C-alpha cells in the first residue's frame, strides 16, 4: 500500500499544515478542497466559511502563527480575517502547496476497502473516485452550525451566527444575540453600533479576558515562570479583576466554572458597551411568542432579528461515524488525532486549548506524518505508539475539569498536550 497516496481533506490552516509536513516527510497524498483556494473558514468567500466582516483573531499573531512562517512585522496584533486569508495564501505559496490540491472538489464518501480506501468526490458537477492508502480529515471544526430549538414561535428573523456576515443585516432592527462566547460578544458589539437596539441573552457565565494587559497583547504577558495550575489560576484571576472589573455588576452571569475550565471570552468591548448602556444583558430564553422573547427571569422584550451564536458541531459527513470511534460529542482518538485501531484514518485539528495556536496543530500534523512514515519503515517508536493507542487512553486534560459542553469535548491542556506530542515526534526522529 505504500505506493498509494493518502487523501487529505481540507485546505484551511490544519489542512495546509498537514500538506506541508506530508510533503516534507515524503508521504504521497492528494488534497481535496471545496473552495477555489486555500484558507478554509478564514476566507469569507468560501462556501463553508462562518466569518463575519468584523471578525479578528482572539489570540495575538505571535502566539498564533506557524513558527516557521511568522506574520509580517506590519501586521496588527490581532489581525482581521482578510489579513489571515492572505497569510494562508502566502503560506501555501511559500511551501508550494497548491499543486497537491484539487480545488472545487467536494468529498462525498470515504469507504474502507480490503486494501486501502475508496474516496468519491464531485468536481465540475461530475462524480469521480479513487483508491487511497488512507484518509486524513482536516476539514475544520467550526463550519456546521449548532442551531438549538426554542419553545414557541418567533415570527421575526431567526438565524445562526454562521449566516451573519455584515452589520447591514441588523441596521434599524431590534436585535437579540443568544450566546456567550467570542462570536456572540463580537456580534452584539456590532449590534451596539448598527442596530436600533442590542440585547445579549446568556445561559451561563464566562470569564472575560482583555486583549491588552499593561499595553501588550494579553497572551504575551507572563509565562516566563511556570506556575502550577492552581496558582496560575489564582494569579490570573487577580489580574483579570484589575483589568476587567466585575462583569456581574453589569448584568453578566457569574461563571459556574473555574478560569480555564471553559474557553474564555477575549473581548473588552462587550463589557465596555454594557457599561455604557448600549448592550443589555438578558438571561436565558424561556420561549418566543410572535416577536416577543420571554426570558427565564420573567422579563420580556420585542425583537426583529435574533442571532443564535450557539457554536458549532463536529461534522464529518463523508465518513461513517462508527469508523471514527465517536464517543459523546466527539471521536475518541489518541492525542486527538490517532485512531486506536486503524492506521489509515486520521482526524486533524480536532483539538482546542487556550494558546495552542497553529503551531500546536502543526506539531499534531508532524506527529501523524512521522507516524505514517515510521510504520512504513518499521521504526520502533511507531510500533510503540501503535501499541500505546491500542491499550486505551484518556484525553490529555492535565488537572483541568472542563465543563460538559460539545465544544469542550476535544479540549486539552496545552502544556501537557504539546509535551506529549513533541516527545513522540522526537522519538520518531524529529
């Protein structure tokens, strides 16, 4: 089977990282990308992009970029989606990655055979198929909307945040944003500037992190001294209190979890506008009646547009879920990418951690590429990994007790995760 290429699905940040390291390790592959160019969701013109015009990075460029392809000096600390689209295009140019891809190719089915995989895709309206050594899935985690159902019937406009693109959609309207994560806070800030009225309905509380601390991007401050997690949380909570204050005073619900046990909201503007009365924080929805939203505290208000910023679901429609060792809200995979039984099916980028950045995902890609090569070369480290993942394992959460949410089902503790991945890369010759 070594003469057959792997099928690589996706040309977003994770797919490009995979393409780069597969080429470096001499692993033959063919890439498939639905869009006409690279960039994944960061290209707002892409068919599965969930970007909106005001979207920016929530981590700083220095902590997010690939280590061997830093962003230019003149790029802002928190670049926009347009800058990031261009960054990924430049990355693809620099490492000559486009030549590996079929663009405008929608993967329809991936089916294991007695030897290899049958992959079916549609391109230019024509279905085609090919035989591959295996499948590497890198189609992203933030493209399939998680749209809840609400009691009652809302007669205004109800959309998921994936359908939100531009503030013109809310101009002159009474807008309710449902959700409490980063997208919800971004969009309600847009509403504060462009809508007739802006409310934010939050079911649960979040920890807010400012983008700047002491005049520097928050994720670049500290870290020189490694602290145990309990002490780090105590110190960071004190710093946040200095810079953010008490969001509960402005109506934001109190978090029901410790700092870092769920993804924080990196947004200072939502608190700013709540403090100025431009945003009203509401509790969870009880029901809708016509254009009236009834909240669980007994209050009510009328809206023209409701935007559900309620997150996304993992979505691999071209592969039978049973093949992915799906448990709960996510596949259960060794180091979040290696199947416990199969060595011809990999899920890339299904990993989240505060501060992991694209370099952490590049390391994941390098691990998989070296593992494939190691198996083919009968490397003892590859055999050891194969045995390790077959025996059973837990997700690398360190000392963290992550909240039970679909988004958190594939969260890891950054330090422990990167240590585990890089140790195995080193064992494989990296």
